[in-house]
């Protein structure tokens, strides 16, 4: 981290004497002008993201070597194999070379975009990930957008009328759903709405992403039909977090003087909320929404498994028991990379929302 | 709990009235009550007449129309009273647009004019509050308060957060602007000297009540109520070496509004309290023409009051 952030801090505007002491940073920033200051800010954030990504690469290699189990043994289970064949397999996977050499090989290839070949699927990891990624992006992307919007909206309403019945109901329901395990809720929804229960007929498919026969617009509708229950599960379990963060950050703003000013100006209550309170309260919540978006890549291992959704979460679930090291490492890098990317986007967006940051 | 009790103040058009008192005596509550800006839990009774219209019985729509257009407020602490995420130009133009006084283009022009009127370059309209100094922010607040040509401006401790040099500038600015446009000014401060300097009349509040009211100079230099005297003596006066060498404080704190003392609420801290003061509350009495004080020592029976001129 320090390696990346240093250049941004050390670089001073050309010329101009730089005073020492605590005011130095402020002077440098004021002298640099808003454009340069923003570029420095962006450079710092980009550097930070690059370093984080490198750290992830290193971690992903060593972290999964700790998992007990021998991939070669796991893959040859229930098959008559001679020790020579196992040794050959080890050599093929590169598991016979010393750890440090495996590590440098892995890093060198990863930097060129080659994440290795999956032990169990015998296909390049990057290809496997590329195949499964759209399904996850679709499912969790839609769910995150819905539950973030829902959380922001309900959180705003709750805070503005805090302590009243609506607020108590709102937060009560959200907290209850938050504490429900997602796989349990998913199974419940399948039993009630897919299998059908009492007067309720089986309205939705039990799993998968498509029926396979439709094309064109009918195909879109078919996928949407398959998405209803898993999205519902993810939204129900996920929206409480956004709601609570938005509620508490809006509550923090409620007593603020600038809201009294806005009221004194003759603004309607709804306008005071929308134009003055919410933009200020949104700042802490934005980070949260982007962290949620970062989770999109990882999807939800549990929900994808329950609904047999052909996404990355399911792939990860299949890779763990072997352990299919290249696949696990690759997925880990992609999951962490998505998180780093979303954090970077949040950082870059922040100055646009809060004029006090990065200018 | 009564934060403000039995306050009866009148302000003529173009007049400047100062309200003084310690923290917690109800000054700011009074200011917020004027435009019904207190929280919904606050209960107001009596009458607040603005141009003859009672603010307390107004419908919401009318109240919103009166807010800022009829009377505007310069709040203390412009740092927090301005919205940090909006440009100051937009914040100044906002009431113009809300009250339908101008089209967006006209509002921008008016904003530029207002900024120059308070001594800021028009280009600063694009700045955010954090990019301005404390004095500049207070100038923005003043420009904002003038936006809709109100009849009354309430200035709630407009200079308290500023250093002395800026304080003087801001006071001159307010004085000049209200004089130019014949706006009435209700200025609230704990600093009696500042008020006496700016205002025509002064009211001194203690524990939610007006205890002395009269011409500014008289209240400042020749107060009748012992609390007003203490307040005046707490600030060293220019040209009066005696007061500078010995600025007097007043021991004790203002009472908790939930547990007010019996009788005259000032008696526990009063240096000249009589035995009867613990039981009998004093109404405002005429101490001099147009000058009233609520003290037992101000009475026709005792013409030589404690410090009557």
C-alpha cells in the first residue's frame, strides 16, 4: 500500500517553495489547482488498486496450498492407477517442482492473463470463468441493483419518520429477513412457488437458468422467469444492510443546521429531504452499494447452488473439494479483483458526490 | 418546560432590535419560533404577527410562502448552516426559485448581484462552502438572506464564530444593507456591546423572559435590571479603563428551564435581591420613557433605583 501511495503524496507542483510543517499538504493541494489535485487523487487510488491486486495474486497462491488434500489423489480416486502414473500427473500439473518455482511460474503466467488449466475440467481456467461469468453477473447484478435501490428508498423513509410505526415495521421486517439463511429461504420459495403448495400452483421453475428451447424475446422472458425466485431470495436477505446504513446516516444528518436553513427558506418537507438531507446522507451509503456490487462476481455460492444457477459461485463450490488449485486461484483473483475494481470506482465517484473529497 | 415565557416584543419597519442574554436563556428558541422552525414537539402559544399576519395560525402553504420572503434568518455558524454538497450560488438562488421570484437565468444574475453586494466576487457562486473562509461564508449567508427582499432579517449570533476584525466588517455590512433597503433587523447575541453598537433598541433576556427593554445606549450603559448590568459589565468598554481592568463576571449559571426558581427567576444570582424576591415575580415596569425593566428596585415608589440615571 505504502509503495503505491507514496508517489502521489511526494509529488509536489513544479517550482514553488514547499513549506515544511503540517500545512504542507494543504499548500501543495491549493497550489496545484483543482484539476491537478484530482489527477493526483486518481493516480493515488489507481496505484493503491494495483498494489491490492498484486497482494491478492500472492495470497491466492499460498492461501489455497494450506487446504488439506492432494488433487492428484482426489482425481484418481476409484481408479486403478500406478504410482508412476500419479507421478506423471504430478509432473503434468507442475506439482513436482519446488514451491517457489510453482509460485514464480504462476505469477508470471497470471500477469499475462494465463490462469492455468483446471485439473478436473481439463480446460483453461480463464475460459471456464468467461463461460460462467455472464450468468452470475446477470443474477447477482440484478439482485444488487434491486436491493440497493430498495434499501436506499426504505432507509430514507424510515429515518425521516423515525420512531413511528412505519419505521419500526420497516426495520423489523428487514432485520428479520436479514437473519434468515439464504439457502433456507431459497428452499422455502421453491417448495411454495415452484413445487406448489395447497392452492398455490407451481408458478416458477425449480432451478437452472433457461429451458433451452426458446429463442429471441421468448428466451429473454424464459430467463427472467427463471430469475424471479433466486433474485427474490437475494433481495430479501440483502436489502436490510443498505436500509440500515442509509437510515443511520440520514438520522445523523437530521438535526443539522443546513436543514433548518432549508426549511426556513420555505422548502416543502419532501424537498428538504430530497435536495438537502439525502445527498449528504448518501455519501457513506455509496461505499456500501459499491461493496455490494463488488460481490456481484462472487455471486452467492449458496443461492446459486440451491437454484442450480450455472454461475461462478457454483463453479467455486465444485473446485473446493478437489482442490482444483488453478481454478480456485483464478476464481479468487476474479472475485477479489471485482471487489478492488468496485472500490476503485467508488473512490473515483466520491469526489463527484462530495466536493470536499479529492479536490 | 417553558424555554421562552411571556416575551412581548415589537419591531417597527426599518428598526433594529437587539436581543441579548447568556447561552440557554431562550434567544435562539425565540428566533426559530418566529418562523415556526422549532421541532413539532414544541408548543407555541400567543401571537407572532408579521406584517399583521399571525404566523402561528397560518396554513402550511402560507407559512412556506412567508418563510424567507417575509422574514429570513442569518444563522450562527455558516459552516453548518450552508449545505456542504451544493454550490453557494445554487443555495443563494434556491429561495428565489422556490418562491417563484425568478427564472433560473434571472436567479443566476440576481445571485451574482447579491454576492457583489456583500463584497464577494460574483465568480464565487461556483464555489462550495468549504472553499470559503468563515467570514466569506457568513457573507454568503447574508447574501442569501437578502435574496427575496424580506421585510425582516433575523440575525442569530451572526458574528459569534468570527474573529474580531471580520466581526466588525460583517456587522458594518449588515447595518449598511438593512439601512439601504429599509429592512427591519432582529439581532441576537450574547455580546451587549455589539448589539448596542448596531441596534436602536435592546431587549435583555433571562431564563426565557425579557427582563429589560429600552433604547440601546441606555440599556447598555445605564441598565436597571441587575442582570442587564452584569451582562454589560462582563464586557470591557472602550474608553472606560475601569471596566477594562476589572471586567466583572456573574457567578452561577442560568437556571434549568425545567426547574425555575420561585419568584423572580434571577434572585439566586442577584446581588441586590430582597427577601420578597424569592416569592414575588416582577413584571416589566417603566424605568424611564420607553425603557422597562422587571426588577423590584425599579418602581415609582423607589425613584432612586439601584443604578437609575
